[in-house]
């Protein structure tokens, strides 16, 4: 394990993860490695996908110890159809006093009612981020994605309610072509690097590094196949956030979509024609013939509201005023990185990370 703080800082801002897991921020603070399924089912059509999602969801529920994380989107709605009647479904709702923020609970409530599920709302406050972020970072051995706080709080609630595992509809977008912006064209590598980078390190750090090897691994003749990158490298980024959040809460994570992969060439024409994750949409239509598929939304997090008045980082590693023009999600990454560095200075992580 190589200590390389400057690399790790730039990698986190670029990818929201340490791309090279053989490097770490500090001695004894190893990035935690999470297991991947040894085998994943190849999927070429929506019938195979539907059957496997039903099998995996019912298997997780067979002892009555599983609950569902239900958003307002189609991925978790599909899984809701396979939950036993009367099962519990949790929906996250960010709360910012005096402000209107994205609220998926009305759409989720409709799916819960359709499937006969007990619907519970988990309100997420800024105080949850203050309380849970240090624990999540210590467990992960690196700064964290903002979604981990919501997931961790939900997993803690599930455990308190007597459940041992929490089921998510995550990775459907990654595996089956849901990120239509990233898949919108045949990218030149340099253009894709600009498009994908979450926070350009050179805009935030005094000593930035250009961490492009994870993307260049998918370069062919100066171009990049976006689905190959998204469904491999980016998949690890996404699923690690869910794994860390649930593990920190002591709750088992179940992700039925993650047990599958697209075994046929992805149909870019359908995606670029407005039909993102077309196989998943076919499954949704088969299960909900009278429903209109809702617009895709990211997991709600009120970062724009919470960071509206934040003045930016003060540590010497950062450029002054670097966050002045950033979005709330970008500000979170800088804020979280600074918090992690502050915690390292207090030796918070003697037992962080590891295998």
C-alpha cells in the first residue's frame, strides 16, 4: 500500500473514489475493498431480466427479514412487485426547513399502494450528514459520496425495525444504459474526461494530479466506448457507496440488478433516440401496464440548499474561492474531502479501511 495523499485527493474529486486501491491517504488508512458477485447472470432480453429480478427479490424476502428502499423511479418499483404483501418499503425525503426540495415520496407511495406495501418515510436532515459522515469515512478509508448518508440512515432504521437486509434497485442505470448523457455520443477521450469528471482537481487543489488511467483503459483509436466504461469502472464506484453505507449500519445489502449484466451489445440507437435502459422499461411496462414511467431523478439530496451559503474550504491544500461557481453536489465533494483531511489530522482512523 502506497501513501499518496495528492493522488488520492485528485482521484476522489475526479471519480468520487480512489481509483488505484493500492494507494491511500495516510499510513494505516487503507481503502476498504468490498466483494463483487462471483457470477452474474447474462441478460439479452427483458423476459430473462424480469425472471431474475423476481427470483432474487423473493429469495431475499423468504424469511421475512427484508425491506425495500423505494424511490419514485422504475427500478425499485419493479422490485416492489415481487415483495410479499405487507412488506415494508422506505422512501428517503430530504428536509430543509423553509425550502422546497425534491420529494419522491408521493410517487413512491403510489407504487407502494399498488403493491400492497407498508410505506414509511425516512426524513434526512443536515444533522444526519454531520453525524454519519465521519463514521462512513472511517469505515471506507476515504471520503464518501453524499448518497451514503441517506442509505446508512435507512439501513439503521431497517435494523431498528427488525430487518436484516435492505433491497435496492441500484445499478440498473449503470448496467442497462440509464445514463443517457454519458451514452449520448461516441466520445473523443478528452471530451469524455471533461464530461465525466465530477470536480476537476485543477480547479480546487493547489497540487492537482491528472488521474485519467481508469478512462484511458477504455480508449480505442482516440475514442471511448462509454457503456464499457460505465458498466465496469463506474459500476465499482456506484456499488461501493451502497456497500459501505449498509455495512457501516450492520445491514445486508441486496441489489438484484447487480446480479445481472447485459450480454448483448448495447443499442445506442435506442438510447440516443430517447429510450434509455430499454430492457428495464420493458420490464416496467409488463408489470405496470397502466402506469406512465416517471422521469428519472437522482437520489434526492439537498446539496444545493445545504451549501448555498458555504464559503468554501479553508485548508491550504485548496485554492481560495474554488467552490464559488460549483454546484451543490460538487461542493459536497470538496467539503467532504476537507472533513476527511481534518479527521486524519486527529488520527480518527486507526482502524479505518482494510479488507
